[in-house]
């Protein structure tokens, strides 16, 4: 086999609850520390212990961060899935298995090299404790891979000592187990394999982090003080991270008391109610959730829209409909979120593509929510939220001042004749608000029922329409405030791709592959809703546009048809919705096939 | 049109409170409820209590949901912010508002439909959290705005206006609150202002969730014979178990009480509520006894009223979450943002 340096995929098949996640994280981080671009995807069950789980590590010297669709090295630690794991290996690949027990001879492939290592035997000889034996087997295969791939053992040792800095006893055991695997592989096989690692300098200035952590960090930096939530996969780690950061950075040094308040609500209905209550009362408040939570929040989201109350909602999307597949990824909530709630409603959405944008958009979401006085939803997904991505280290602008929007001060209220909550004095669709407790003249009555520009109850058609039309103007005005689309385009190219969120890495890789094959395509990634005028221009400029997204019903395409003047015959959908993160292959084959059909016709 | 400006008539002779305000300054818009509605009497009691307590009107946040009762927050304190949340969800909005600024006074007004049917979940969870607010349920056993369906508090065997008999057991907010650890549990009657006003005051000053269930007959749909929530029935079976006298902070307790009968409870602002028990066997500081007393008397069809249970030592939401004493919404960004150097430091953990 041809030598492939820093360009292959390792997949580890295991049983959940055995502690494999930390071993796999160790492996991935060590590659990253060797300066080699790497990405890890965790495919885990909605379960605590005993079901199959996989971790896929892609090493890519080119820096491609999407799944490639290949498996070059399979570490088959789960007898339950052995047959299908073997079938998954790409031709010419390798399969590492635990040779402590006899393997079914039937299960072999001519085009896959099998490498047996007696992992359990090695570990059992060294460790007495049952739990330790289970855990150490995982670290042992990391040692095996280190030998086979030329992974730097010193880097692994350093990582271990950082991980267990306060548990010295664990370091020795882990190092021992790793060394056992390393030595055994060295003794029994010719190392390294033709697939191997070599130090690079391509990860400087980068971090390996998940989107939920970065979104939480954004909330801390934006100055959010109230967080309300109901636990739901895959959003739970966002509030966990917020709490951790707050415990470190938000405790009053003198009193030891908290400059934040996290409320675990009884359900998502209450969570969004709390966020709206806090937003109405002038605090920056947010709730992390997923699709089922958004479904429950619909009534309140409409209330927030109509009563004009700032709120930030993180929808870490998972597979629907209904409970769906809670630990799999999808972009299935685009339409739900764009028009959430009954009546004429439309919302401001932000679409981060990776953890770095989760941080940036979290901060922007609070500014937008207060500027526009409306709920703002940040739509990431399980792939972005829970997997570790390699992203540039973020910088903080020390000059950042939160945009608290149009809020009358005590002095302004004192000096005015009369305050009308929903009057469009500036002509931009945004009225001034007042906060409770500030001044008697600021008092008004918030209602989800029909109201006029003064904030009074109304059933009068003209008065009702005046407010509703202003809300539409306000939403249209939001276009200019949202992050602009990211466009990669060259003059003269007539085929385009429009995509969103976590499809980004796969789209970029597909574009490079297609370009090498002679097919040039341009690309626009949507980052906000309502759509930027730049999107309309892009749609106008191209003869054929592929809309790449991760849902069955082409929801982004539907939004393009509803919200732009695009000719529907120009749009071709490329859809990926099985729950695994999209890979470049499906985009390449989708585009190639469509272009071939076009050429034939 | 169901909102009317109330004409401002100034009477120079009206007495002023310590803030120099008359009771007129505590009024709101004109009520659009039916003439004789119990809810309007509760609104009047609220106005009196707030005026007497010298609470600045704009220092109050009025919280409500949907229904006849929830409309009443528009009928007092015109100078205070009010919010009409979605049906049954006022407790969560109040929780968030209180999280943002713990220093305002929160008054929630809800009904039996809003709190015991659609909003039962939110009601009991706000109670469990011991959210610092006065929570009034204007309880009439019936849906008024949708014209007369039974609510979850309708008594077994009670008859609707058109003769239908309620066959499902009622949810009693007082029993519910006692069972779930409520720190202030009271019941009163819209027709007994003398009892209601001190209960409102004590509830406002209580450090935690003060539940005040007020029987408030619906004159249009539930004030007939065979209704157990009518004026006549309530008056007949009314059983005050404990009288509450509210004594503001820094004022001596003047009234003479018989030893053994009076039970003073100091509230967190220094004011005192003196509980006078009608019956020797009753102890409003003992949850189990309060529960069995209620149970015994309710079996006889009696409506037990008064400040039925109080525990001033239970910690409220902010005490439990160790929040700073200032309003979170007023903290300067510099106190909230860890800054550029810290961001660098944090991210280095992900190298």
C-alpha cells in the first residue's frame, strides 16, 4: 500500500459507558498537539451504558474538517458490531481487534489487513480491579495506535499528566497500559503502517473545542445574567459550561455571591417564560434547547415577538420529527424557527457553522435581541454543539460595549410628557421601551392581546394593523444588522452552492475536489435570517444553484423560495438527513450527477 | 373595547400616606368586569394594602396570565409595569423577572383556571422554588371569559348554572401549597376586606412565595343556588381559623392579646404579623396540624380561612442560588465580562 502521511480516518467501535470517550479524546488531542489538523466525531447512543458507540477521527493535512466518508483504520472493540465494522473499512484499510478471544474465521476480508492485539490479556495481567481493566483496555489501544501510526508517546504522556494533574495515581496506571499496547504492537507488527503521522505546524493559534462550550462562553462575555433551561440532548452541555464559567468568573470576590442566576425549569415552556420575564425586566437572558423544546416554546415565542421582548434561544438541533434520534444531528428546525408560533410571526435567526461562530454569534444574539426587542434564535446542531472542532482561537475586543437597544433612562422618562411603548418615533420600526421600577411615567402594560401604539388594548382594525405592519418593517430592517453571508466566488462561474451551518466544511472540501475534476462552483453560506440582500444577488448571478442542507424537506430551499425572488427551476437540492454529519462525497456525487444529467439533456 | 381610562378626580381632602400619595395614586384603569364581581373587591383591598404600606407604585411589578382575574392587574397601580403572560404561564415570567431584579415587589394575580388547570405545573414549581412574591388566586370555580365551564377548583356535586353537576374532585390550592412545602399559605374571601387587607400586607412582606387563595364569587356564572362558590354559600360556611393583624415595622404592637392565643411572627422587613387563633387546637406554624385541621373542617363543608401556615425561615429562590443583593440587570458589564486575557487563558485549556 502507498504511504499516506497525515491523511486518513481512524474509527473506534466501542460499547458506551466503558470510558472510551476519554481515551479517544486523548488520541485526537495528541495528533492535534503534533501540529496536524484533526477532527473527531462522536456517534453515541441515547443511552448510559451498554450500547454501541463510535468515534471517528479524521486526520487531514489539508485541514478538511468534515467527514470524508472513508474508514482507513477500524479499532473493533465491540463484538456486537464487529461484522458491520469490518464491512465499513475502506478497501486497503486495517482492522485492529482484541485477539485475547478467538475471532470468527468467517469474518474476514481479503482487502483489509487484520491486526490482532491481545488487549484484554495484556491489561488483565497488569490490573486487578474490574473497572480499571475495562478503562485501561481503551488506553491500551491508544498505545497500539501510537506504535502503528508513529504517534509521539511523549505528547500522549504529557496530555495524560495534564488530564490527571490532581490524580497522580491514575497517571502511572494509564501510562503503563499505554506502554503495554505500544510495546506489543512494536513487537508483533512492522511499525509504522504506510498510514502514519508526521509532525506539522498547522494547528498553531487553534483550539479543539465544541460549539456548546463556545456558545456558553459567548453568553458569559455578552454579560448574560439569567439562564433558564430544561435539560435536553444535545443542548445540555451548553448550560453545564455556562455554569462552570460562571463559577470561575462570576462570583463576587467579597461576598462570594453569584452575579448570575441559573434556573432549572420544570419544562421548556417555563424556561422560555423565565427568559422573557428576565428580558422584560432588563437582564440579558437565554435558554439552550433542541427541537422538541422549540415545539413547546412556540406560544411564548409568539408572545415575545408581539410584546417585543428580547430573548436569546439556542436551538442545538437534533434529528426529528418527534423524539427522533436525540443523539444524531440534523438541520430540521429551520422552518419551525423562522415562523415559530401562530399568527403572522417571523423571527431573527443566526446560523453558526462551527464553535468559533457559536462564540461570536452568541454575543451578537444578545445585542440583536436587545436592539430589535425580539427573541433571537441561534441554530447550531449536535455536530457543532457536541463534537470537538479545530477552530481559530477567539480574541476579545476590549472595547466591546453591549448594545442594550432603545431603553429610556430615568431622566428621559422624568422629562417627557407621556410615554407610548409602541410608538415608532425614529421611523426604523423599533420603539423605545422602559424597564419596570425605573420611573412611574415609564409604566405600561405588556399584553399578548391586540394593542395599539400606546400599548393600550385594542380591537380596532387600523390600530392593530399599525403595530403589525411596524413589526414587519422592524424584521426587514434586521437584514442589515445580521452577519453577512460568507461568499467564495469567482467571476464567470455560473453554478453556485447555497448552504448553511455545519454543512460548511463538507461543501468547501467538495468544491476543492470538484475544481480538481474541472468543475468550478461558487458558494454562499447563509448566516442569518431574514436574508441579506447579498443572497438575492448571488441567486440572480447564477444559472444553477445547489442548495445543500441536512433535512429531508429542503427547508433552506423552501425559505429561499418564500423569501427571495429566485426562479424555482434554478434550485437543485442536495439533502443529507440520516443523522450522521454530512460528508463531502454526497455533495460531490450530487453535483456531478446533476451536471451530467444537464449535459446529457 | 375592554380598556377604559379611569377619570382622575382629585379630592384635596383625601388622606396621604408617608410618600405623600393618596389611595387614588394606587388605582388603575376602569374595571371591565361584571358589576358585583368579587375580583373588584380584591383589587380594592390590594389598593388599600399597598397605600397603607407606603409602597412606591412603580416599585411593584404586576404579573398575570389570562382570564378575568388576570385582567385585574390593569385596575390597580397605573404607575407600575404590568405583564399579561400567556395562559397559565405567569409563574415562569415572574420567576425570570424576579431573577433579573430581586428588589422589586412582585404581585401575581391569577385565577383557578389559570393556576389550577392550564398552569398547575408552573404554579407548583414557583411555589417549590419559594419565589419571593405575593401570589393571589381569585378563585370562583368557574371559567368566566368562556362562559361558565367548571374549573379544577369546582367542588364535588357543585352545580353549573345550567344544571350540570361536577363529578370530579377539586384541586385545592391551599392543600396543594401545604403539601408541597409552601412557606406562606392563606385563604380569604373577597367579601371580607377586614381579613383580606392584612393578609395581603403580610403576603407582600413575606420573604418567599405567599399564596393567598381568595374565594371570589362569579356573579354571572357561579352565584346561583347549588353553587358552592356563591356569596351565600361562602358566607354560610365561612370559618376563619386564624385572624392576622399586620403591624408595620417600627410600630409597637398596640392591641391587647390574650396570652396563649396570639402568635407574633416577624417578617423579614421587620414588620410583624400577629396571628390570633380562633381555636386552641390550631397551630399555623405546624404544617401537619394545619393540614389535619383543614382536612377535618373541610369534611364538614366548612371553608377554613386566615393565614393558615407560615414559615418565615424558609429560603427563597435567590437565597438558595446565592445571588448578589443588587439587581442582576443593573450590574455593569465590566463585572460580568472576564475580559480579553481571561479568554486567552480559558481557550488555552482547549489546546
